[in-house]
C-alpha cells in the first residue's frame, strides 16, 4: 500500500490510536488483573474462589455489554463520542478506588473486597461498552495491511514504559516503599493518570463517517439478525467454536500469582518483578505478532497464539520442579513472560480476524456477538477456583486441565480460512 492510497488523516489517527493503546497498557501495569488485583485481594484475605470470581467479573463485565453496545451503535456513523463518554465514566472509577483505599485503610477487609468488585466491575463495563466503538474506529481509520504495525507500535511503547513501571511497582510493594494499603492506593492513582493521557490521545482522533445498517433495530428484529450471522457464516461460526476452546486458558488465568504467593511462598513484591518480566514478553511478542499479522495474515497469528497460550500452564508446572530458592523467584517470571506474550497476540490474531472477516456495515454486530459469547466463557475462571477448592488446592491438576483444554483449539483453528485469502479469491 502506497502512502498516497492511505486514508485521510492517517498519520494523526495512527499516532492517536497508538498513544491511546500505549498508555492504556502502562495503566494496566499498575492495575493488572493478573498480578496487582490478585495480590491486593490476597492481602485482604480473599479465598481462591473469590479471586477466580473477580477475574470472571472483570472479563464478563468487559465482554457481555458489547452486544447491547452493538445494537445501540448500529445506526451511528460516528463512534468516537461513545468511546469518550464510556471512557470518562469508567476511568474515573480508578480515582475513586484509590481514594477509597487511602481513606478507609482497606478496612474492614470483607467490605473492601465487595467494593473492589463493584468498582472494578464498573470500570470494565464502561471500557467494554466503549471498546466496541473503539474497534470500529480502529478498522475505519487504519487499513488492514497497516493494523499489525499500529498494534506493534502501541504494544512496544507501552511495553518499554511498563517494564520501567514494573520496578516502580516492586519498590512500592517492598519494605522500602509505601506502607500497606497506601501502596495499592498509589498504584491505582498512577493508573488513573496514565488513563487520562490515553483519553486525551483518543480525543484527538479525526473520525470519518462510517457505513451503518439503517435505523436502530428493536431487540425483536436484532436477535434474529445475530442468529442469521451464526447460521449462514460458517467461517465465523467455526471461529467462535475455536475461540471458546481457546478460552479454556481462563481456567488458571488468575491463579498463577496466588500459586506463587501461597504455595511457592514467594514474597508479595515479586508482583513488580513479574510485571517487568511480563512486559518484556509483551514487547517481543508485539513485534513478532504484529509482523506475523501484516506478512502472514490473521489465521497464522491466532495459530501461534494458541501455542504460546498453551505454554503458560506448562511452565507453571515445570519451573517449580526445576528451580528452588532465589532461582525459582526469577525463573517463575517466565510464566508471566508467556502470559503477556499471549495477551499481545489477541489483537493481531483473534480480534483482527473478526475485524477482517466482518462486512463493514455489520462489523459492530460481529464484534459484539463475538465478545458477548466470549463473555460466557469468563465463567471458566470461576470454575478454576472451584477446581482448586474441590481438589484441596491441587494446582497441578488445574494447570494440566488448562493446558490440555487450550490445546484443543488448535485443530479447528487450523481449518478456518484466512480472511485476506477470501478477499483475494
């Protein structure tokens, strides 16, 4: 694709989206649902089942509202206003959470656990509602052949800064840092500041009008439309099945950190170290998967994504059997290296596949339907917590089930076509 054939305002929109992408990623270094939130809940005395439920809530709150958002946005040629008002509501929740933890001293713990669940749920609901419109902005302003590099730029930028942020997190949580619970309040406040920068970046984007599907359909009209997509688009249906098998990786998602703290007896400040190690994984994976998306297509990208994701529980099983002491505290970081690498593969692989497959007018319906169905599989994290309770905290059993379950996505993913090959055909 030549420079002259690029959309109007391409450069400005490219850097607006990349900056938004990057600073959202930096914020997650201080508000990570895989390290910081589980660590905070562990300090509050939450059980493994509660931590699993919190992860389920986070993912369900992000994914399930998107079908509602898809119907609401069906006749809106401009999606940017929805992104901005949803982000404004949701991101203010982090400021509120920081103030709550600081003002109450995180007491009583049981009440704080409930409030953390409510506040973080509000954040993810708002972000989920706005993200459907964000994906449409992304698709309208960035051609398919340039999306891989934008994802790489955003992830690498956030990765480099998040790597440094990991050392800040480790210091804040260490004995030399702030006292508990002000250490967590400070991290939530920093996360809010990074999200404010992200908000300003997306506000600068210049959005072109998009193709719409007419008037907003009633639910009585809309639900049959969704069923028609699943019934007639065989490629999309097979993709959905493969994605749900891949989502079995969520079984163990929230428990790699609790395993490190409760079973391996590693100190809580390793959360910062693992944030930094994970960021290295996300940086390297962002470059690789961005290149793979641009040069080899989305199908090849999601196949590699499945392999990397299967590796996470395998590493969690193997590393404690190979290392001990100080070596273990560092080697176990490879679990988070692989975990963040897996997360870097979602956008250029699984998400980009739907964006390329869907007709423009029906893109919100495809994305909303995909993400809402994915929301049902967020129950896997709760099931993972129940497996631990029923098995007497047998993490080896949980990690084995997770690895084998995730691997079952590979055969079906292998047989779905690449959208770009369909377009060329």
